[in-house]
C-alpha cells in the first residue's frame, strides 16, 4: 500500500534552552577511582556537557591485532558507578561487589557533580570502608586523600530534590511518606542494561542487584507510570485526589459485588429450600413480591395444621411416668431378691455336704459304743476285762455317741429344709418378676404413647414456626439484595463519573503529551526516515507509544527504538525546563537492544546536532557501546573513554577481577 503523504510538512526537531542557562542544571564533570584514599588512581575520566561516548571495541574494531570481545570491559560498571555517585545505594550485584572488595578493600570512587553551577565533591567506598562524603564546593582530590568525617550521600540527594525535582513531586508521584523522588527519577534516567530497552516503564531489573526502591523496581508498572507523569508535569494534585477517590470507589465496588454475589447465593438456596419444604415444586410460582404471599400462606396452613394436633396431657404424662417408676422399682426389688437367693443356694448346699459327711463317722462311733474294742491292743473290752487287762480303762459313752449322731442328723435335715425353702422362694419369684416386667413394659408403652403425641405436635409446630422464620429471612434477604443492588449501581455510577473526571484530567494533559509526541515524532523521523512518524498518548489503559514506518511496527527493534526516542524526547523537554528532572541521560549499550546500525549511527549524530551553540550544550547524554561509533565522532571531544575486555589493564578497574 503506498505511503500517504502529509498535507503539511511535519516540523523538525527543535530545542530551545531557557535564556541565561549556561550549562545543564545537573551533570557529571568527572569520575575517578582510587585503590585507597591517597593511593594510586586507577581511573580519572573527564566528562563533558552534551554527548559522551564510552566505547569498548569488539572483534576487528580492536587495536594492535588483539581480538578481544567488547563485553566485560566495564561499561556497565562505569554506568553503575555514575549512578552510585548520584545517590543509588549499590554499584553492582552482590558477586561483583565482593570481587571488587577483595581486589580493592580500601577502594573508593569519586565524582564531581555539577548542580546549578555548584561543584559537589562525592566520595563513596568500593570495599570495606564506610565513608560516604557529599560536599558542595569541595575539592575531590583533597577529600579522596583524607579520612575526614562522613556526611553520607543524603546532602546531594536532598539538594537535587529541592532544586530540580522539587518537594511536591513526591506527593504527586504517590510515594510513601518520607520517600524522596530523586532516586526514582534516577532509575528512569539511567536504565538498567538488563532491562534491554524493552518498555518505557522498565527501569530496574532484579538481576542488576541495584536495590532500587519502589516504584522504580517491582512488577507493577502503574506506580512507575504515575511517577513518570509527575516528573513530566503531566499530572496535578486534583487528578491524584480523583485517582485516590477512584481507587477507593473501585474497592467499594469490589466489596459490593462480593456482597451481592453472597446474597444471590444465600437467597437462591433459601428459595429452593422453601419450595421443597412447602411442597410447591409442582406449582407455578409468581415473582416477588407475590411469591412472599404464597410462601406465607403455605406456612400459615402448616402452622394451623400443627395447632390441631393433640397436645398430650401433661398431667397424664406425669402419672404415667410415676407408675413407670414404681413398676421399675418393684421389679428391681424382686430381681435383687432373686439374685441374692441364687447367690445363697450354692453356699447352703456346701454346708449340707459338709454336715452329711460327718454322719458315717458318728454312726460308726455309736455302733461301736455297744461293743467296744481296746484302742491299744484291739481286744474286745469285755474279754480284756475278763482277763484283767489294765492297759485301757477309758471307754466310749454309747448314750453320748448316739445323742451326737441324732443331733447331726437333725442339722442335716434342717439344712435340707433351708435349701428347699430357698428353692421354693426362687420359684415363687419367677412369676413375680415376669409380672413386674409386664407392668414395666406396659408403663413404658403408655409413657411413649403420650410423649409421641406431644412430640409430634411439638415437631410439627417447630417445623411450621421455622418455615415462617425462614420466609421472613428470605424476605429480609430479598430486601438486602435490592438495597445491595441499588448500592452497587450507585457506586458504579460514581465510579463511572470519577473515571470520566480522570479522562478529563488526561485530556487536560494532552498539551504536555502533545509536546512529548511532537518531539518524539521528530526524533523518529530523524533516526529512521522522513516518512516515519510517532505518537505518545495517555489513555485509560496507560502510556501508548506508536511508531509508524509504512504502517504500525511492533518488532523488537522498534520497541527498543520507542524507548530511546521517548527518553530523548523527554530530555529535550528537560532542556526547555518543562519537566521536574534534569537534562541528564545515560544509555548503557542500547545497540544490544537490537537497534539497526543505521539508526544507531543517526542516534550519535542527532545528539551531536543538539549540542549546537544555540543550545549551549544544555544537557548531558552518556552512551556506552561495543559497536563502532561513526568515524567523525570516534575522537575527542565526544569519545571520552575507550575500554577493552583484554588485557586486564585495559578494563575499567585496571585488572581482571
């Protein structure tokens, strides 16, 4: 499809620095690294206003025939040290910090940071030392040589916060109480190389170990978008208040929706249960509120039917329970007597056996008393007396023996009579116990009958009463559901109006984004071709960036180009004094983000053009690269440092780590 040409010539990129501005409000004039305070200087790098190139030749671009890769030379560490001297908490990930600390236990890094034409001397440790110094108007070399008192990096951060970012930005960016906005802005202006220039709102990667505060890091891009808008003066306190109101309303709508969902569920299950309990499944039912009348009428009929059931005479129930208790007691007494008797009979039988065992001996003694035998010589007594034997003279008394035998026989007879009496009593108890059990069973049945009548009525009455209570709760739920529905609609209306207000606020920021879009489009045309164009808009879905090169392009290279062009457009606005961030930008190896070589070369030439005398080099742009810069820029003053991956002396720290 042929390219449609614009009716009017599109404006070229223009840059107008404020009158009286002689240099960028914030820029780094020098970065130096020492092995120790007062020790050997490893690096002393002078930087300039405008374009600064840090180059690490790769492959055939290297010198003296040394074929070393351009990676690993220290370009990213250089950017991290710049960030460190501007207030970031860490200068490398944990592993690299440990290696540097081992190699340089007393190492320090320093920088001369120009802030509104005042030179700040910054010194920060690389190893085990804990001395952080930030002094306005100080001499960097003298401070680096001494062991004076620490000031921390906070004075510089506070000065930038007050002079450029301004205190109100933290509130507009919705930062936490007491949190400064400059560290967040620094994360944007010095993107992590690990973010690969994939998205405008990707500033810090977890892989870099920068420990950047929220919202500069983290998965949620929304807070970064709000901070970005605050830095670009594209948001107001009124809009933030409206956004807070919108968020509160959104939370209320969510709560109301959950409440509505629960009420729908609760009412639905109660509705089904009432239909089942009232036997209305087969009947056609009207909608509310007539449905309530149907339910109430059916429940009233259930209650009336329960009222007609016999109640069960409580007096009669009391008498039946007493009769049951008496029958149980009488049965218990008879049963106890049976148990005692059954337990007594075996003992009595043992006594009888013992008594009976004595009868034979007594009978024998009585028989022998009539014709006694000498116990010594076993000779009949009458013969012994005739022979005048004097060995035995004690003789059994026959009368006594027979009396003992008669007495023992009487005891045996008495014991038999006692056992017979017990057996007779045990037999007599059996019909008594059987009759007692019958009395108990009849009494239990009578009590159960009366209780069943009473319980049937009570159960029917309770069921009918619960049905009526369930119907009233169903009615209350229906009312609550209607109220919740109305409340939800009201909240949704308020939320819709608040979102309309936010949309109106975004429309009011159209001028700001129009300026960004104008410069963004001009940069795209300058970097790609005259037929290309771009646009930056703010919608309800967030920040939308479009690049049109013979149609909307969304390749990986174009996405990286969007990020670069957006940053440069914002840099131009900062030069013109239209933002709350300095005209300072660091891009670490943007060529690694799959930019085309032609676009990459144009990037360098564009930044050189922006250094035109009319702009007084009112910005500082630092770019690191392994790709060979254009020949006309691969020299002083633009090429500030050349690093190599080998040998170690050519790396940033002067050795292999």
